[in-house]
């Protein structure tokens, strides 16, 4: 009715209430879009708790990520016939599509399609990234960016101040899903296989679901009930073994290892962050040739890392360069391992973690901190 009032936001409208009839269609649309934008941003910032998953959801999730049936059966300790049965039964997917068609958001659809888990009839959820993979079916990569409310950067400076909590678990050194999405956009095609050797919180696999890429993920920490898609594997620097064998090889290796001693106390004792400088660099001298051997002829590697300098409490002039590991060191190892570097993309760390008192002390000591982080893209020579 024309008597209905709208109280517009103070940033673009007069403070007095106005009747709906006083607004133009353009103004109404702008206000509505602003409210939608607020809801989307709130959705991106909320914490997402990864639920326990039913066998059906686990199988569909792993199958969606392109994990072969025999590995699914081995991972979930079930009969291969059971895997085939669930993979061919797409009732859950159709039910999710129906919910989305009725206007439910991806998070609402994920909560709605809970399944019984275990003998105690506990209720498990459906992972939200799996719902996104259904919601975005048939869309181009650019349309996927729009649907996720992500701006698409067209330059080699990818700065994201906030994590999108819809993708990936809370994890030490968690990277933004937007960074992964940009890497997929520029360096892969739909249906390509991505290999994540140190998956951590699973943000790469989650983002691959949203962008219709297959993904094989591995990590030290095994979480079969909540992250069955991340298969357990330890990279032993003294006897480095590739975790899978077979004809299928990745198109892209997305490698985000611990940045040497940064956050060392937040990783497990078997992490490569516990290695000495010599051992740590030695690991990469083994890994990069193995990655080249176990990827497709035209494969690329996306290696995310940062300089490590022992700068705490020391002036820039008094740092010991013999203790540092710079991006140049990694690039030198990559080149010697048969990789040709094609792009270096700036992906700075957020500066929000620096408190005013810490900054003041650093300035007093003439300490030069590190926020520069780079994504190094290379292809096989």
C-alpha cells in the first residue's frame, strides 16, 4: 500500500521516512540490492561448523571431487558395490536442486538436507560447498564469481582482507577461498583435476566444488568423519613418496605449505615446519621433481609462500640473512627441478593482525615485518 514507509539507510537517503510511493523504481531496487549485499556479506563472515557426514553424503562428495570408486571404497571402508549404488542414486542432489529452486540459500539447503549418522541416529549435515556445486551447475566461471559475490581481479595483485567462511575450516594459515578461485579461473578449465598435497582446512577442495573442478587432497591430519575427501598422507623428506599411482594425473598442483617456522607451534610435530632450514629446503628439492613427474605434460603448479626472515625484535640492518628463506630460494629450486616460472602474483597477508602497540615497538626497533606473500605459477619445461 502507498502508506507503507521505508526507512532508508543514512548513507544515501534523507533521514526522514518516506512513503513507498515517493521512491522511484531505481531507488527501490538500489535499497533492495543493498540489503541483499548486507545479507551476503554476513553469510560470508559467519562461522561454518563442519558436520559429521552420512555414508551417502561422503560417497557423493568424494565422487563429485573426481576420486575413483576404488579409492572411495578404501577410504570409507565399504564395499565398492555400495559406492556404485550411491553414486548412481542422485535423489539427494535432486532434492537439493528442488530446495534451491524454492529460494533457499546454499546454507539453508545444506542444513535442511541432514542425514542420519551412526547407530545413535545422530544427524549429520550436507557440506555447504557440495550444495554450491549444485547451485552453480551450468554457470560460467565468471557467473560463479558473481553468484559468490566475489569481485574478479584482472591484475596480478590479489588482496583479500577477509576469509570467506563458507569455504574451508578454521585452520592455521587458512587462505582465502577467493585466492583459490582466482587461481582456478586463470590456470585451469572446468573438469580439470587439482592436486592439493597439504590440504589443511580443505579450502582448495571446497572451492573446486564451487568451480566444477575435481580435487584430490592429502594432509597429515586425518578427519574421516568430517573431511573424508582429505586423504591421510605424510610427506617424508627422507623417503618422499607420491600418495597415489595410476594413469590419471593432475592439471594443477596447488601447493600451500607451512611458511617455514611461521606458526610452527600451531602445526603437528610431523609438519615440515618442524624441520631445520637445511631440511626444509631439502624437502622442496625432493618435492618439486616428484610433482613434475606425477603431473600431466601441460600441468602447472601454483606455489603459495612468503619470505621468512628472523626479524622479531631485530632492526632490519641487524638481521642475519643466513637464517632467512626468500621466495628467490624457492624459485631457484623450482627452476632446477624442471619448472618454468610464468607468473608471480602478489597475495599480501592481511595487516589487520598488527596491533598498534606492536607496530609502535617495531618502529622503535626499526624492525621490518613481512606482509608480502606471492603465488608462483610455473609450468613443466
